[in-house]
C-alpha cells in the first residue's frame, strides 16, 4: 500500500492494519519454516508496509 493512502487513513485503521500485517507475516514465516515457502518478496513487502505504518503513526504523534 502506498504511503499517501496510509496518510489518509485514521489512526485506529492504521493500528488495525498493522496488526493484520503482523499476522500475515507470522503466517508466512511459519510456512517458510515448514517448507511450504510462499514468496520471499511478499515477506519483504509486508515488512516495508509495517515500517511505513509505524513511520506515519510517529508523524501523527509528533503533529506533522
């Protein structure tokens, strides 16, 4: 998801989206450990989305 779309979302929605992404990442890591490898680029994208959300939440807290 693009950062511009994330900035338009409410804080509660961002927090919920972050928790959903963490669940997806955990599921993908589990499949990877078991040997049912899902795509590695997908893991990278999810981690980046989580980082974007955390950055935007920090921006909201600081008031920018």
